[in-house]
């Protein structure tokens, strides 16, 4: 399943960098580092004092950030949001997305190829009414939380969903209050999600996973969100949501509450195996 990024193509701008710069310093102090308005830090950059993503697009490859990253909800560029693409990098201080979007482990919004380059986020990933997020090949210390969603229809041309693939999370993964706006995929092995045909491998979560108030279904296939092929040391709780939950290894319990609908896998789905649950299972 490929991810539809937008309804029209946007010409790509290619910037060549002649040399790797060890430290990236904006015009004023490092605390005011902004991307893309202040330029794009080249590979090898070390950013101290944090970074603000103030438009579309900020594409970071091979950078180290101290002080965290904040992604704005508005900005200039092809779309009026802050958008971060980060790959093969280390972020100390976490990433907070306030109404914008973030892709981890890809080579940019337009091509959206999974690179398989690891990124480490120390301090968690927090999404506050973000448009979307993706993570691939990431190690996240501090958990992942998506609370609410900004309706993609308010950002002209975007048609998106969120996904977490082939990542390791130390802490809980909590996705809530997506209502009937977008779907989320927490692992979906064997399904091509990326521009280069790469799959959305399952994740390892050293904590619990919760999906709350996510009732969106694909109008064609009628599929909801998916939690498939993951290893979860804690419990998985699906509340007031529509989802496929299969082929997971769960150290705690698998709980379905508040009218949750667990959908059967479609014929030929490579993640159609039953879950292995150590605790209680109220979903089947």
C-alpha cells in the first residue's frame, strides 16, 4: 500500500553541498536555529540549543541536535505547515510537532523513499494535532504520543495517514483522538508503503501500545487502522476504534473496549496470523 502524499506533483529542488561543515551556526545564536528559513544544515552538522522547523521542507540528513526539535503548525513553502524529514541523525531533547508533520527515516516528502539509515531520538516523539507522522528505522527513547490530528483537508492537496515501521521504542506508544479523520499503521509487514517499495516492518515496543478514538476506514477497502507484526512487552489496548490487530507478540494483555471493532485481515494479507498474548485477551 503506497502512501498518497498529494494530488499534484511538486518540482524538486536539489541543493548541492561542496563540503561537510562540522557545526552549523545561524546568523544569530544557536538557540535561534531555524530550518528551512535559516538554511538547511548540511550532513555532519552539530546543532546546539535546539532547532525550530518553521516551514516546508526542512530535510536533515546525518545531523546531531542538542536541545530538541520543534515543528511549527504554519510556515512558508509548498504547503503552509512546518515539515521535517530527518534521516540518519541523532536528536537529544526529543521532537515535538505542533500541527505540522514529520517523517523519520526517509529521503524527503516528494520521493518518500525508506533509506534504512537509523535515527535516534532521545526524549520522545510528541505530536500535538499534527497532520501526520512516519517513523522508520528509528530508536526512540521516551515513547511516542499522537494526541489529536489536524484535518489534512485544511492543508490543500494533502492526503495522508500516519505510520510507524521497523522502529524500536523505549516507552509507550499512544495514539488517540484521530476520530474519523486519518488512519494509523503501527507495523504492517509485507505491505509496500514507501516510494521505493520498502515494506512497513513491525516494531519493538518496550512498553504498551494504545489506540483510542480512531474510527476512520478506507472508503474503498473499508480497512481501519492497523497494529500488526509487532513485539510489545506491555499490553495493547484498543478503545473506540476500528483496526486490524494481528500477528503481534504481546507480553501483557490485549484489550478491546468501548465498541472497538477488530477487523479480519483481507485475503492474502501477510500479517494474518493470530496474536500471541501472555495475558488476557478481550479482543477475540
